[in-house]
C-alpha cells in the first residue's frame, strides 16, 4: 500500500474516533466497589467510588439508587480512554508516515557541520 493511501486510511480512522468521542455522554474516572461496615459478617453494605483527580485521591460514598448511573459514567470513561489511546497511536503512525513521505521527496544531501 502506498504512503498516500495509508495516510488517507489513518486520517479516516482518526475522524471516526473523533466522532465517537463527540458522542460520549457524562463520564467519570474511578472504581466502584461494594464495601461492608462489618466485613466478616457482610453486614451494612455500601458503595464507594475511588479515583484520583488533580493528584489527589478521592473516595465518595454512592447511594444504591445511583449505582447504575455511576456504572454508566465509569463505562463511558473507559471508552473515552480507549478511544483517546487509539487516536494517539494513529496520530503517531500518521506523523511517521508524513516524515517518511517527506524524506522520499527530498534529495539526499546529508552534510556534517
């Protein structure tokens, strides 16, 4: 496959990733877990959301009726991270191909100072 075709393929994929990012709903980082006031007997369950934001670790208690909403926001955040990672990888590939394309069009004139 030619460099130009590969560049077009990558650019198309980047645009697709950008569109998917624009469609994400509310999101938040973290991990949701069920804790117990008495762990040995598993009495007094409660939900806890833990995450780090601006270099600070945060724990929040979550009401049981809000758990589905928080789980959706956590899933959206995971999807955001996946898409962001893919975009970065595609951007690096695109940049490398552009450099390779530029090198192929330039005359070989390497000089040492």
